[in-house]
C-alpha cells in the first residue's frame, strides 16, 4: 500500500477583505476575504510552516525526499527544496526537487512522490505545496480572489492513511492565467472563454475519464476535492456530475482563504479529511494547464489517526490587516525604507547548524546549552565539547523590547529573549504580532522560520517567535 | 595579582570640547582643542608626552578617523612615541585612561596622554542608531534592535521584577536635564518638564526619546604623571584611587546565555566590588561625594544605583524618587547633566566624566560645584552591558 501518511495545512494569520480592497479603489460592496502572508513570509517559509504542521522531529528528518511545488518560489535559479531540506534537517542524501509553473504543480508533485515510492526508489517523501505573493496588479479584477497558503503531505509505504487507488492526468494548452519569466503580476485575458472552454471543458473531461477508467460512480466518493478559479464554475462542475454539495463536495474556500495557487488542492484536502472513515473514497483534482485527478481510499489506519490541530482552528486564528495600504507594504508594492544589510555567504554556510537548523549545542562536559556558534563553553570553559541537539520550538518570553525606529512595514519590531521549553535561549524578532500591547514577560511563544532581509540579493531565513494564539 | 592604582597616578591636566553638533570642527579639530586644553593646564606641549592612548569606539561614521593611534598623532603633532587606539564600546574612554595609568605604573612612560574623540554628526542620527546594527553586524543576531533596545531588555525585566515604572526612568532623565542647565559644555542646557519626558515618543519600549542620549560630537583629554611628579606639573592635581575594567560576556552572548537575569549588570557589580576594595571604600553612599554614571538611556542609571551599591537591589526607584542623586541629594549623580544632556560621543564620554570629576575635586566646577567634593566616581557600561569601566578619583 502506498499513499499519504500525514498531512497539514498552513494559513498565514492575516486577512484582507474584498470590502477593504473596494473601499481603497472607490468601489462599492465586496464579499469574502483572503489569507495574506505577513511581510516576512514567502512561499518557502509558509512551506516550512506547513511541513511542521504535517510532521515533527524524526518524522520530518527521516523523509527521503522533499518535493516543493510553487509558482512563487523565491528563486528562479536555486532549489527552494534544498534550502528547506537543510532547514528541516533532512539527510543530505534526501532527494530535492522543485516543481512549479502551474497551479497543477501541487498535485503533480504529490503524484510524482507516490510514483517514486511505488517504483521502489524511495520509502518516503514529503511534498510541500506553497504559494505566496501570487498577485494581480493592484486594483485588478482578481485582487480579492488570490491568497497565500501552503500544505504539506507525507508519502510512504508504511502507516498509509490514504491509499492511492488510481489517477488520471490530462494536459491541455489553454491560456487562462500566465506570467512571463519577468512578470511580477499574473495576467489573464477574457473571463468567460477560459471558464467555459478552459475549466468546465477540461475538468469535465478529466473527472469523466477517471470515472470511466476506474469504473467508480460519482456517488462512490465520500469527498470530492476539486480546485476552481471561481465559486460559480465550481458549483456548475459539481452539478454536472451530481456530487452532493452538502455531503460530498469540499467547499473550495475561495471567499475564505482566496485561491492559494499551487497549494490550493492540497489545502482543500485537509478540511475534507475531517470525519473521513476507513474505506471512504476521496477524489482530488487540480486545475492548471490541464488537470491531475487522484482517487484515494482511506485505510484502517485512519480511525487511529489523531490530528492535534484541526483546520477550523487554523482558520479561526486570524486577524484582518488594519489597512489596504499596509497590505501593499507587506507585498512590497511600493518602495519602503531601504537598508543595506550585511551578510556573508561563507558565514551562512558555516553557521547553518545553529542559525538555519535551530540545532543547539550541548556541552558534553557540563550540559550547558548554547544557541550561538561557539567553540568554547562559556560555563565550564572547555573547548570543542558542544554536540548538536534538537531544540523545542516552544518557549516563554524572558524579557523583550519594542523598536519603533527600526525600519519595518509594521512597527514596532518586537525583540524577545525566549527560553525554550527543554533548554536553550534565543533572542529574535517576534512576528504575527500587530498589537504590541499583548507582549508580556512570561507569554508562551512558538518559534518559526521567517525572512529577515535580502542582503546580497539573497533571502535570509532565521528564527522568529510568535504568540501562541488561542 | 591585581595592580594597585591607589594614590600612584595623578591627573595634572584635563580638557574637553563642547559636546554638541560640532558641525564646524572635524574629528582632528576636536582632539586638538581638548588635548591643548589639557596640555596648557599641565604646563606641557605635545613634545613632552612620551606615550598616548586614543579612544574612539566607532570609525565608520567619521571617514575612518580614529582607527589607529595615527589619528591622534596627526592633529595634535604628537610624533615619535607609542600611540595606541583603544576601542571597547562605551568603556573606550575609561579603557584608554586605564592603559595610560598602566604605562606610568610599569615605568615605561613618564608623561602620558589619554584622549578620546567621536564624530557622530557627520551623518544623520537615524543612521548612527540603526545603521550599525544593520550594515556592519552579523546577518541574523540581534537583527531588528538598535542601541536603545540593547538596554531596554534590562529595563523591561527590572520593571517586571521590582515594580519599577516608566516614570522612574523619566525622573532620572528629568534630574539630569535639570543638572545639565549649568554645564557650559553640554549639548542640551534646558530643563525639561516631567510631563514632556513621560509623553515623548517611544524609541525602544520602555525607553522613550527623552530618556535617550542624543548623538553628539566631542573630544576630551587628560595628561597623567606619577603622583610623586605631580607637583612639578600642576599643584592642583587629582589622584587616581582605583581603576577597574571588567568584560564579563560578549556582544551576542548576554542575549543567548540562559544564566543572564537582565535585572542588573554583572560587569558593573564586579567592577564596583573590586574598585571599592582598591580605593578602601566600604560605604559608597557616604564616602563618595559625586558620581558620573552611564546614562546613555535613563533606565541604565537607575539600575546602576543598585549595582554600585548606592542602594539595595530593586530599590533604584526609591533612590531616584527620594531625590538622593540630585545636586542637593546625599550623592549627586551626573551633576554634569550626564549623557542625557551632554550627549554621548562614545570614545570621548569616559574621559569627559574624568574631566568633570577632576574639576569638582579641584573646586573649579563653577556653578555646578559639589561642595567639599573629595571623592568622585566615573562609570561607563557598554557593549550590551558586558563591559564596565570604573574610575575613582580623589583630592590629594
């Protein structure tokens, strides 16, 4: 049996409502909202957040591959998956691959991972799909429709939760959305033509063909998870096959999170799996330059599977951005105060255990734990006694300050000294905290990876703490 | 073995420029002014100096001036002798003074100069406050923080642990600005109402704008000889009673070291303990007549009251509330107006404090003279509180 062994979705904390966008552009009305990555998030950091929500500790580190799917990778040349694998402390022998260019890339990465395991090359793989900053030009028709989010799915042959029954892939050249190599904003042309001749025609063909191929009837599926560019096209497609909107159809979340690009089908899968029972069949379909359709069956392992943090709780932990202007700042739509940050690629390399992987150094002689790149123990003063240990990503604020003069899209910048739960102390920025008033000594925080700056024109990722919101 | 400084070294000349936005003076111009003031008082010229130490903390804002002993030689015409640049963050000035003392104590030198200068206002203050933390430092560590923030994490912890309030910090600033009115070299010479200080914009919580020192240009200098030679130079000399320099941690380590409590400054505590022992001081509040302590940000002064043993741990708020550190109190602190009023040209500040104490012990501090001043203390803390310099001076 080969299939999905764990899964997790990540949504950024912030939301922008359609009404706020319309108000900014002098237009009436507006319904729904979209998830917006904070100014220090990108597809790589959100992908890491999803990976942590999917698995932890050994579970992540033993993955034999990391496949990263995104249309908004921070890099045009350089694997985001390799940097993520380093941060997640995967073995250097783990296979890394970035798959992009299409909203279909999330499911393509998943299918590739499953087939690689099926071929016997690997026993496990982690698939991360993430998009952040997939934007239409400000004021455009789709501005409210596209959000930021990520999902991670672990694939393997042991403890399989969702067994892949069959799949159907369909490639179709029809220009719906596109970006040229140097374009910042997503482009589109007609609205109706790609809805009718694109989405409707392609998805009817792809879903119709997997039903034909497998012999399943639409009613055989407990859950139908199908990506869509807009709610009406989705409804029409579901009606066409007679999927029951109350029981079978997973809501496409479009007015809730916005379309999350390459991550969207896999993010939709997470709420769809709530309440799934062994034997239930699930249909998963993406849309972009054709479609990937995957048919899964929940295994007996599903009944024992405990998901600690459900999707509704994730959706609930949100905060509406205080203004549209601030949103544009988060997305670097206009130039803000420039700072010429220092960095060194050799220092980044030699200090990556401490500062990229959050591995502590524990003194073999006295037990002192350092989070700095030191050779001599400050406690017992012995040289070269530090061995790497994994630190917890939960901690408590010991002391803090809030910097009002440090350039930031959302001042003040809170800096906190954080004592980690099982030893070690770090000092870093606090993120996802728009209300400086909530920061207190003793407050519990979670440690996460965010982008600090782009010295040397290179994104610099390091640890930040964030409040543990109820 | 520690070297005993007590009564072995004498200050025979001291000089100080105006601490201000000295747009009309270069780094070298300021050094010339401070050094020649000190030379004049000591009755010497540059040709009489046989060893010199130059204190400058940061050189990137002053076209690299101050990076070596050469930058003292050129503007003061101090040639053919050893000159060493000393850089130890806010303790740089005290450190240069210490090295000059050691030159005399070792017998290598007979007439020495300790000079400090910092040119901060050849660029905007915002750049000096933020830029160092961004442009020239580790790509991740302490990123997002400014100089104020480095001290603010102590203030936050002190508030939590001892119930100190933001108003107590503002009282320190208010006192120092009141003192500064009478100091002709201070950058700011006006009394600032408490309400204005309390309501000034936040810089790095809980440190607000008027609890922060300005960015300032300045230079200060002192000529030193061995005590037995002092009368040949200046009858009105002042004796060194003790000098301590303590480095107890690093630049990043304090923030990442689980042993740190952030409610006091270990480097200052240790320096005080050793300096008091050297000077034979058992009851600091009663034996010390005035103190210049590091108030780059007002909370620092309040915490230092405790670390210097002026009051018990956690009682700094009472010490300021009761007015004990005012000009009229039993231990006037920062009678010069402190860094809050004078500004803080980093390399110069430590020697400016020694200049201030010297004038009081000579009875030449004019309007701001502390009556019957016999013993004075100068304190600097810097490099996120891991470095303390402590100098105790006495009238002969």
